[in-house]
C-alpha cells in the first residue's frame, strides 16, 4: 500500500493571511475567476511565484495581467527552465 505522507512532506506549504482573501476576491472580480482559480493566482502573486503550470485556459488573461508566466506545454517548461539559468 502506498503511503502518501513522505511524498507530501517534500512540499513547502504556503502561508496565508487576510491579504490572501482580499487579493482572491479582487481577482475573482477583475478576471471573472472561480474562487479556487482566484486563490491559486493570489497565492502566486503574493508569494512571488513567477510561473503557474495549468491546462486551464481561464488562466491565460489573468497570468498575463499579473506578470505570471503560464506553463501549458512541455515547450513552455523548457523555455522557462532556460530562463532560470
């Protein structure tokens, strides 16, 4: 049986505060996003995350508007990886 806890422990957990809620609500209104998508975008914005990997086309305009690179293909990942070197 697979135990997921060791895998989950490899990740860092991002904190949230009152600014996360306000930014989420702002993004819901500004970009017409569902709450979960707005929360993801707010977390990226508030924590300085420069890229978001998603196949969801709802992120196209919001990511562009907030200066977050949207990674949707393996080529996007390669270009982003090269930009980090």
